[in-house]
C-alpha cells in the first residue's frame, strides 16, 4: 500500500551516481525555521507532561502557516497538518488561543487556508494511523506535519519496543517521500527525569524505545 501511494504521488526515483554524490557541491539547508528546523527533517520533541510541548507546537504551526517569526526566528510560510490526539476538547481551543496571541495574532484568513487542525482525527478513523494519515494528507503536500503525541497518534503496543519504533519511523519517512521530500515531520514524545548514580547528574531522557533517539 505504501509503495503504491509513493508511486501514485511521485515520479520514479532517480538514483544518484556515486560520482555526483562526491563531486556535486552541497546546497545550503532550506530552513523551515531559520537555524532551528530545516525542511525535510524528522524531529522528536520530548518533554515531561505539562511542560508546554503542545503550546510550543501550536505556536510553530501558526508561525509556519502564516510565515511569521517563530521565537524571533524567520520562518518559511507553508501548509501545516496538525494531528492532536493528546489534548481534550477543553484544552485544545485554550492552547490554540494562547499560541495565536503569543504569535502576535497573525492574519486569520491566511491561517485558515494553510493550517489544518484535526482533533482525534486518527482516533475517529476506522483504520490504523498509517491508513488515516495519507487520507488526511491527500494531495495537499504539507510543508509541516505535527503528531501530538506519539503514543496517542501511533497507538504502539509497547513504546519500549525498538522494532515497533523502527516500523513507525519507516512509515513516517514513506509519508515524507510520498508527499514531498521537503516535508518536515515533528513528533511529540514524553520524557522522564533520570538520575545518574555515577555523576549525580539529573537530566531529562526521552521515554520509550531508543530508536527514537
């Protein structure tokens, strides 16, 4: 199914020659948000519950959809698809209003055109998330897709299973290939505080399978 989707949306892959890989000069990164997120990347954003991952991500989505600065950094305007499977019906509008005001209330008409926000769209879908997402993406070719959060969107049976994590990551990369190589994907994940018994250092650690690292 994924191969068929890729072939339907993209021309046959042109394999680069080894010579071209060595001799061609590399292009500078095409930034989604300058000096922070580059186009075509797959990013994990991890944090403890309640730290503000969703507000951060809503602000990012609003900034990209309207082409306004994010955290004071220039952003490239583009289409955004936001899957919110984490927040309840009361939290989502509150977080979204906070983020919109925090972004200096950008133009709502532009926001309405470029940002598609779905609450529990995957949960309401009759099939698996890997079937739902291509249906929602369609031919819109989003520049940014946000999954809030991994455990709610992908519904993995065991978040500590590296094989399952690899399967999810591979499907996400196929989504990028089938839509646009410049599509950036942001996945929100939970983190925990850990204590290093040797150094005594307390640090945050992304929860679950190490393959997400």
